[in-house]
C-alpha cells in the first residue's frame, strides 16, 4: 500500500488524528474497495470534526459528502441521499449556494436520483438482467 498524503486543517485543529481520517478513508475506499473500513474512518473523522469544529463547518460537510459517496458505492441509496442532503445544507449555509463545493454536492445528490431512476427503467425493460430496485 502506498504512503497516504496527510492534509492538515488550518491551525492543526485536529492534531495528528482527525485530519488524517478522511484521507485514510478515501484511500481505503478508492484503492482497496473496502467500504466498511472507509465508512468507519469517515465516521470517526466526522465525530472529531463535530467535536472540534462544530456541525456547521466545511470539514464536517466534506466528510458527510464522503460518507454519501461510500453509501452510494455500497448501494445504500437512502443513506447516501441523507448524507448528501446534510452536507448540502451545511455547505449552503457556510459557503453559499453558488460555491463550487456546494455545486459538487448538489450534483452528487442529483446524480444519485438519476441513477435510481435509470436502474428502475433498466430493470423494467430488462428484468432478467437487473438486481432488485433500490429506492430513495
């Protein structure tokens, strides 16, 4: 496994632990496909960010968005949507509706809805090739 780059929060607010969890979670999810482990890292990071920075902070929203990505990769669409919506609420309040990161989360939530619609249509047309429909 390759060396994981570490990003530090301004002022090193989370010391040597909390700021590393999102990076580790991303690496585990993307490189190894171990989504339960990635989710655990992101949940630990979320707890640290909420305790240190508060609920209405960019780092908290970014971590919620990452949890949405993991849930979507696992096929848990209702949970993914909940995480994306929480992240979007925070980003709109903290960064504004027109900020790039707000747009990225809004797009992820919209893409999830389209993915569910697409799977439903595909399963209706090709029922023998599809798994059960996952709803939001």
